[in-house]
C-alpha cells in the first residue's frame, strides 16, 4: 500500500466513537498526523480496501463501523424497532434495517478476548476496570464509604509440579543443585540451568524435564482450582468468625466478605488467582455497610494468608488405580493491604486502587492462548495427558456401566483448550460493586441521550448524565423490536482490516493520552519511597 493510499485511508475513516468519548471528557478530538496502519495486505484484500474507499456507501459504512467501535467481527441483524413513550404510548422513533444505508444493523461482537476483537475486549476491560474500581473507591452507584473498608490484594498461586525455566529477576535460572540431589535427573537431563532467561524466551515456563514433571497432578489441581477458591472463601469466613468470637452462622450480623477475582495463566500453563478482598459491615438491604471498629486491612491480610495457607481439598483419583491427591495453594501466597482511597499517607501503601483495578481488568481479557504458548512441547504434553486420561475414564465408565459425564473428570476433555481450567476468568461476589449488565445498560442510556442531543441539535447537559448512573432510573421509553440474525463479520477481509486498523489507531491514541497523563501525574507528585510493584495499566479510558 502506498503512502498516498494510507493518507487517504487516514482521512477517510472517521473515529466517531472516540470523538464522542473525548467530547464527554471535554477534550479536543484527535489531532491529525497519525497514519492508519494497514500492515501488509495481500493483493486481494488491498483491492477490497480500495473498493470500499471508492464505494458510494463508504460514509455509511464508516459510520456503521464507528458505531460499533470498529469491532472486528460485528453481528449483523435484520429487523426493526420502535421507541415508545411508556406514559403516552406514542411512538417516538422507528428504526428499520431495510431503510438504513447498508440494509443491515451492526452490533458489537462483545468478545472479551483481545486476540478475537481488540475493540470489544478493550470495552470489556474498561467495564471490568470500572466495576473493580467502584468496589475499591466507590462511585457509579456504589457509596464512597466502601473506600474506608479494609481491603486486601491477594495472589493465590498453584504449587510446583516440577522444575521449570523462569526469569529470576535477571539472575541465573537455577545455578546449582541443592546438596544431596543429583546433578542430572533420572532421565539424564541436567537439573541446573545457567541461562538468564529474558521476556519472550520460549523456554520460560517449560519444564526442565518433561518426564519428571507431574502432568497428572498439574491437571488435577487446575481442574479443582475453582473448588480450592470456594473453600478458601469458606475458611476465611470461618477465621473471621473465630476472630470475632461468634458462631459462623451469625458472622453476617457483624461483617461480610466481598471480593472480585481474576484467574491468570502463568507461563507454565496453570492458573493463579488475583483477588481484591474487602471487609464490609453487616448484611443490609443496600449492602456496602461500613466495617466495624477494630478491623483493619492488616488484620484482614493476616486472616487471608492464614485461610489460604490452610485450604486443602482431597481430589478424587483421575481413574482406577490412580491416587487421591491433597490439593493446596502454592507457598507463594501474597496478601497485602491496599491503601484506603482517601488516605494517602498510609505507611503500608504499596499499590493504589487504580493500579490494582487496572491490573485485574487487564488479566480479565486474557485467556489460555494469550499468555502461554499453546503450541509449546509443554502445552502439547498437557493436552496429550488430557487425552490419555480421558481414554482411561471412558474405559472405566464402560466397565462400570456409568455415564462418562458422571465421572469427576468426565468433562476434562471438553476443557482441553483451557488446559483443564473450567472456571470463570473474572468473578465477583454479589455485593462487591455493580454488574457488567448495569454498566452496559448505563452506556446504552448514555448513547441514547447523546444520539438524541445530536438529533435535536442541543447541548448535552452533564447533569442529565447523573441520572444514567442511578440504577432505579424509571425508564420512560421502551424499545420494542424484532430482529433476526443475518450473519457475523464484515462483508470482506478488506472491511475487516479497515475496522481493525481504525481500532488500533484509537487504541494507540488512548495509550499516548494515558502516558501523557501519568507523566503529568508523576511530575506533580513525585513521592519518594512509594513502592510500586505493579505497573499501572488499563486506565479507565483505555
Ligand atoms: Zn467486537
Ligand atoms: Zn532455565
Ligand atoms: Zn527427568
């Protein structure tokens, strides 16, 4: 693609969605100068891009693309809808896909994974960020007092199932063999590694010896990881009840535990959990009560560590002839108090609420295939183990005349692409903050208000926006429609590439803006002694 064509593409593709969000923030829209990077397209795709640029409905197309935030694989719908005033029954407006320039309505794919759709995954990450942050500092309908409640950031890891190569903070991977151990394993492979592995080294997370590595235990742990988490939350409540000297059944009259957690794959292909755990006051209808006097984040951190260290679960054998394994979290437990949002002189301060929320949101958009090399010999061996185990399960089931589904590992094969992890990547307790659904409804209301303001040519009053955040806002309009599925994705690869390039440009712009802002922040308050072990990522509007 020539420079001239690129320039043309740059000029041609508007960034409506992005401009709107800047409008909302009171900042000017994008200044020129950044090119739309279409990468190396093959001749056929390039021809499609040019055909789109020269097409008569280009404006309609680019508007449709902007409306879905340049989603890479939007869902296409046919149908119509009416917006009705619920008080009078009057039809305020109608929309029909037949009358729209492209003859079809595009809706975001909504995929949370960055590899599938960078635009929708960013939206998901931003929503996750907001709902996690609201649980830390309040906001979006969550009272600010939650920011005063004890809060802990905990990381619960998996134990070791064998030696793997790792980044050791720039040091040698494994410089020597502990006394009493052999310099080679029984398979004749060295137990030491003198390499200094850097980011991107394909040996990272790979076992030193795949024949020594305990693949069966790795899979059993991964399979029951959600169960370990569940038991951890029970044990934590138990520890709290003991601390307050009340029976567990009455703990809710004193405190409740709220959390948001994400599962993240480590390079060795096993998940670990990052969680924000908050101590609230007694159960109330509104939720979010203040924690009782005498509680602190430090106390909560201690109890979290104790509970996590004590959790155990005896996992059933994989198949006949296999053993029962007592599963625990790894020894690398970490639970640290989070600075209270409004208290900036906290001596324990290691992480800011923004950092933690951004960190969790980022991992919520990852999946097995993003953070581990699923084509590595280690990942292949994990999947091969799943296949082998599944064959034995089927044989056992046949012998016992029992349905495979009823076997404790009967569904393991179904989860082989997740390397045996069947849990959710991002979960939270009911009263942690709000739900993604609530956030989405608010966005729909916002977009509707914005569209109405545009249509009627009036200013959007920011005070009206406050109402959008109230969950109990009485809806005075109702949208009634009938839609049928017409397909998924853009019409051509060229359209897809255009949409992706525009999404990438919007992302780049957001990144630069976030960088500028954090530079400004750093310049205004340089705080020596503030330990920050987590990089600030995934800020609110990224
Ligand atoms: Zn999408
Ligand atoms: Zn190594
Ligand atoms: Zn070995």
